[in-house]
């Protein structure tokens, strides 16, 4: 694959440090969530991953909707990213909750969401690596 765009970010001091993008548009404090023993005063990698996945999946859904001539422009995608022990380390799991406009029937909505899951770069990156559940609402 030839990259069309490459995002660059640097994190210092792991989960208790800072994350900054090369263009300076993101510059934020990181901290462990309280559930993992941190103070929870900054953001954490799971929140960043959830925001990125939700936005990316929403764009993929928009593309699929336009191709199918179905208006999903008012859809909302919520990504829930969980972290927990997995073997000797930690693993992630994702639930994508897709709220579709009332004008989209359930069968059509499910089909569009499943197709978006095939083209979304985050879905392609996670497929076979972590469980991703699709919930159409």
C-alpha cells in the first residue's frame, strides 16, 4: 500500500505523559484511567482510539451510503473500546454502536453497517486481531 497521508504523533512517558502531533493540532496530557489505577486527569490511548475509530467508521458509512443512494448523513457512531488482561499482557475489544436516521429501515441499515465494516481502515486493521461487535440502533 502506498500511503496517501501519514499522521505523525509522539508520546512521551507512556500513559502518564503527553501526546503531540507533528502539526501541533493535538497536544494533550495523558493519564491512566482510574479503573487502571491512574488519576484519570488526562486522556488515555483507549479514548483516542475510540474517537478515531468512531470518526473513521462514520466516514466509511457515509461512503457506503452515498454509493447505495441512502442518506446516512445524520448517523452517529459511538465506539466503546475496552481494555483488559489477556494472557500475560493486555488486550482490547470494541463495540461500535451505529445510530441510523429513522428513514433507514433495519435491514438496509444492517447491510450498510456491515459493508462499512469491510472498507473502514480501522476495521481492516483490527479484523482478526481484536473482537469488534457491530450494534445497529
